[in-house]
């Protein structure tokens, strides 16, 4: 198998336009990431037909059309991508929240499904990212995208959520926002991958920016041990990152620490 799912690229109904985000060869067959360019000036329309009744109700609670589109179109596109892996109708997939409300596939049409793909989503501004992971290769997966606000003061945010090493990088940077946003999306992707509460663990992970797309993840919590991350190609004015832990890394950590895996 050379890809997680059939590559869905090009126009996707009225929910927006899906494009595959390029990843290095070493991640082929492990992770696929799709970027959805949202049509915020139109109601979600056909995307609603792919959702459960509860998901349609959740989307309908948003007063702003843009928020309704982000909710409905992202969920519908996620179901379409998962359905290609599971060979079922998008509406048949049972998705339920896990720890810290991180959603996951738990079955198909009420029947438990053990080898479900991992997935994670993020949206900001006019774009969504949908990451799909091979369950045979991955222990966890997270993704994040943020729209860059050029008027943002980075230092109050850095005091709240960045480690001293990260704040030092901001202080040394000609443009601190060029450092803050990559650090922030990488940090959130890591914490989303392992499924811990983001506000409580921002200081537990320190991101080291490296040349190109590669980054280092330094963690003071066992939950994030072995997690890898990299920056992603993002539209102008955005920053994006993906984080994952391979099953090999997870097993090695447990053996080293004497932890029994359930």
C-alpha cells in the first residue's frame, strides 16, 4: 500500500477545494494531509448531507456563516476521506470523542472497528487541514494551522505558552512573529497528537526550529516522549505543522520505562 487513501485532489462539491499537502517520502504510506480551501461566502449546502444529525445541529448553532462553513465542510471532508479508507458511506462512520474530547473512529454503522485510521483536523481563516494516519504504523497523530495576524503582539502570548528557550528565540529574531507562529502550530500539533489538554501543557513541550521543515520536540512529560513533528507547506499568511508518534517509537519507550501497554 503506497498511500493511506485514494488521493482526493481537486474540486470537492460545495464544501471547498481539497489539495494533497506534499510530505517527504519517508512518510508515504504513513500520513496523508489534505488542505481544504473553504468557500466562506456560501452556505455549506451539500456538505450537510454527509454529516450526522448531531453534527448538523452543531454547525447550525454558529451565528456566523464562516463558522458554520468551517464546522460543516471540515467534518464532511473528513468523513469523505475516512470513507475511502474504510470503504463505506461517509455517514456510516461512527466518530466519538476520547480523552480531552479528541475524536476518533469507533465503528461503522454501530459495529466496532478495530483497525480504524487515525485522524486529526484543524481550521483557521479560510483553510482546514485534515490528517489521516495509518493505524498499523502510528500511535498518535495531530495537526494544526493558524492564520497569521501581522498586528499581533507576540510577547504576551509567549509569556503564557512558551518555554524560556522559545522566548529566547523570539527575542533574538528580527521578526518575532516569524518564530512565534511556527513554534505555536508545532506545539499545538504535538499536544493534539497525544491528546492532552493544551492549556495545561503548553510549557511542557519546547519546540526547536531547524532549517527547512524539520523541527525538534523537547518534552518534560512522558505523554509526549517519542513524538516527532515537522512544518507543512501552508498558504501565504498561514503557518501549519503535523506531529506524530510511530508505533515503533511508542513500543521502545514503553519497554525502556517498563510500562505495560493495554
